[in-house]
C-alpha cells in the first residue's frame, strides 16, 4: 500500500507517525488533523511532507488502516 502512494520503504519515522495515527483513532474515533499530528507526534511539518508526500495526514491514515482525518479533502 505504501508503494502505491510513492513510499518505497517504511522507516522508523514512518512507523512513529502511523502508530500515533492509530492511537489517536482508537482514542477519538478519527485520525488527527495535520496540525495535531505535527504538534503532538514530534515530527515537524516539513518532515511529514517528506515522509508522506502530497498529503501526509491522508496518506498516513490510509497506510495505518484508519479512516482519513476529519477536514481532509
């Protein structure tokens, strides 16, 4: 699935974001917004866009197996 989204290899940083997304989904029923993701995951916005190009919150949610965060187009 990650390869389909242009991500050749999932690194530890990718997995940190994915695990954060899953925890937030379990706690709140939806994935975190990009703003919450950058503020609470410890991964800066610029790095998120490098890890998940073209829409980090939506792509990370897809790879994490959760629904896209509210507010994502």
